[in-house]
């Protein structure tokens, strides 16, 4: 099964046929595992359970720190999380970390698909800097751009009745996933008796879980524990990506050093105080955040210069985005529409959980996006 299946639905609303029973999306990060279980009922996605578990204690360190665990420890943590959240389904999908993939947009001559199947693996060797037997390769033809508006059709800018001219070249999204990560994840799910329906790059899951239907370019900023991923997504395709080697762990470390307190207390203060007030906690985080925002603005500028298009909005995900005062700070740093991901807006949830789910929503964009795709299958 290709992991790019249905990639064009990455930013679509729920549609299509429903599947029987419940489905589970699993997001294995460097500092925590998140999961979301959904079911389909009367055309709606229903939240059945969700939860997260920190991985630091499984490696003998504080919660919030990024760790590299062996497969057996990840399996143990996921098993504990599934038990604590009362997961009932065996049907799962798993997100692939962006760092475990290689993506490129390449140009290929316009030719029949059977010829592309033969030519692309050969061409991929120029763009994949590792032996091809170490990765699983997949690719997708990026579709032509759609008309921007109905008025363009009426004004003759785009003739909907005229057969489109064939392009000389095709744009191909090329993705390679390291076999080691796929093998590790398969071992984890097999050990727990789970049936893996598909693997998917976390960016596509995050987009599906966070965005409404649309074709305008959007920037998704996922602030993880050790890294921040910045993606420009246009019509479901990664047009540009950038990795910043700073994340939520660095924010806590700066608080720890500035206030001369333990990492555990610094993590708690970060979550409790956030950036809502001009406190020592906020000022300790500014150097890291300013670096991250300078990189975001660099991506915005680079995309505009390369593609001559404007970004419609910048959306943040990850636990850092849920801090009090973060949205206001982001708006002061970015000259664009800024929003915070809330994937639970896409599913039916108990009303009494609205406030809690809005608070934790940015952490569950990937897991929710995975489960939503399963409901479309």
C-alpha cells in the first residue's frame, strides 16, 4: 500500500463512504505519544477517546524531554496509553515523522503512467542521498492548478469547455521513507496485536486534522519537543519545508537556567503561566521563540519569491501553541493571518469537554488527521 494514497484529500473535509467500527490514529513523537479514536455515525466523526503519554520517564528522565527509545520501550508506553484511554479498536494508522522521510518536487517529461513507474525510481537516485534499498519510495503527480475563481471562467481567463493543453513536463512529488522506521513501527503494532491500515507523513495528517477545504497556500508550523517543522502546503502538496533544531524542550531549558530551578518545575511553569504576562518565564523563552519566528518569516519570504504567491494563513500546532498568550505573540511577529490548530472542531464531542479540548487540541492535530483519513477509507 502506497503511503501517499489519497494525498490530495489532505486538506479536504470529511467525505466519502464510512467504515464500520472504530479507528485509531497514533502519533509517536520524540517526547510523547498521542492517540485519537473515532467512529462514524450518521455522517459525523464521533470522538470516542483520546490521550497522550510522556516518554521521558520510560528513559529515566523528566517528562517533556525528547528521548530516543528502543522499540520495546515505545511498545510499552503505547500499551500503557491504550489501556489508560480504554482503546477498543485494533484498526490503526500511524504517522511517520518528517525527519524519517525525504521529499522532493521533481520535473519529469509528460509520459504514460506505466513509463513513469519505470523512470521515476531511476530519476529518484539523483534526489535521494541514500541507497535506494534503504527506503520505501512513492510518488504522486501534482495536478494542474485550478481556476482561482468563478469570475475567471466568466471573463474567459479559463475556458472550462476547452480541453486543457498537455504539458511538456509533469511535477512529481517524490517521497522516500526509511525502511528502518517502517520496520520499527510494524514491530510495535504487531506486538500489540494491532492492524495497521496505512502509514502517512505527519504533515499530511496535521493538514487534514487542522485545515478546512481550500487550495490557497498555507503554512503549518508544528513545534515539537526538539525540532520545529515548517511546511508550506498548497492543495495537499508540500511545496516547501524547513526544519528548525529548536522546540518546546528548549523553552523549558531556558526557563530552568534563567530561574535556576529543576526541569520538572520549569516545564510546569511553562504550561501554567505561558506568555500571558510579562513574567520571568515569558522572557526566558523569548530568545528561542524569536529564532523560530525569524525562520518562519524566512520561509514566507522564500515561498513568495519562488512561486509569486501569498500565504493565506499560518497555523500552529503542538503543545507550545496552546500556551496562554502564544497566539497574541505570534500575531505580533508574523504579518499574516495566524491561527491555532483545533482538530476537535472537525469531530463531534461532548459539550462539557469543549474548553479542555480547545486547550489540548494543538497537540492532537496529527492523530486526529490520521483517524479522519481512516473514516474516509
